[in-house]
């Protein structure tokens, strides 16, 4: 009996200590987003999202907003999305963004979560952030902008300092994700790691590991890699370069993008268009109010 219990305990820890690879998650999100956004089949999208979120702890990427979309659609079509527990998950995902929760207050209230409880949960979430990392990366962002674009010697020096900070952070805390430092323009810092002479190969390998673990968004990694590999007139590996030839090998780029969970170039362009349209509508509504 003791042996059986020991085996079960070991099996449990092996099962839950192995982190899921999030690249299949991101690719599935892109597939479901196409079902909803392009094929206009919201009920099928709800079903697919529900199945996905049973397998993975949900993310809520900046432009796709998959978890927000899932809950909003499910509520709209009177489908089960998990009630209170799922709304608590939503609060933790939107907590980094000030006042983002306000638009969901009617939904929270419907399920017995008042604004006081929402604010309390957000406050608790913020208290759990790593103040040391927050201060370190605030300093890193200021340092990153010093000397740009004219003082190249200072820029190179600061890039290496920030690269060293990333390496130290990875070893001590893991990736500085939102659950550690909150909302932060990490993409800016990561993209400039393409300029590190000393640590770029290490960072490319390590950050890809964090893409797979779900800690680093694929977009951040892709922009860094393209910044490093970009050659004038030759385009870029993930399609994130500042310029392209008039004719690019979109099929090859799309295969590369899928390998880290990015949507195709065409799909990404549609997502961007919808995202900017919504921003404009929100700004217009804000002005009216």
C-alpha cells in the first residue's frame, strides 16, 4: 500500500512539474480566432475555446484577447463559461491594466462580484508583484532610451547592461512576465537585445524556452530575432522587419511564424486592423462621454 501511494505521489509531481508547451496553444488560439473573426462561427469558437482552456491555463494576448473574447461570446450566446471562477481568472488577466475591469462590471455584478471585490482582488494581485524586478526594469527602460539614436557608444554600453540584467533575472526569477512585474513595455527591451554582442546567442535560446513555457509572448521573441537577422533587401525570418522586398516568400515566413505560435501575415493584418478600429471607436466614445 505504501509503495502504491509513493508511486501515485511521484506520478502527481511528474505530471504537474512538466510545463506545457504553449506553442500549440497559440496556434490553436489563432485557429479559433479565424473561426470567430473570419468564418463568423461564434458558437463553434466558444466550444473550441472551452476545450482549449481545459487543457491550458489561459493567456489573454494583447490584440486577440482570447480569454476576454471567450467569456464575452459565451455570455452573449448564453453558453456556460465557468461562472465566478472564470471571472476571477479574467480579473487576474486584466489586473495589469488600469481601469480595464470597469467595462466588465455589469458582468461581474451579474455573477455576484461587486466592484469592491474586484478592486480588492486587483490590489492583492499587485501586492504579489516583485518590487525588486519592477524597479530594476524601470531603470532598464530609462537606460535603454539614453543616447538613442545618436550616441552609439552609450547605447551599446547600455544594451549590454540590460542584457546582463535579463540573464540575471532568468537565473534568479525566470522570465519577467506580467505576473511578476505587471504591465510593462517588455517588447521594447527584448527587441533591443538583438543589439547585444555579448549575450544575444544566449538570449535567443533562453527566450525561446520562455515562449514555449508561455511566459514570453511569441511577438516579443520574433521582433528580437528579426532585429538580429535583418539584412537590407532580404526581408526577415518572422516578417517583423522594418522593410521588405516588394515580393517576399510569405509561405516560408508563415511556416516560421507558425513554429512559434504567430498568426499568418494575412491573419495578423486583419487582427491589427480590427484592433485599431476598436481603439478608434473607444476613443470616440470617450470623447462623447
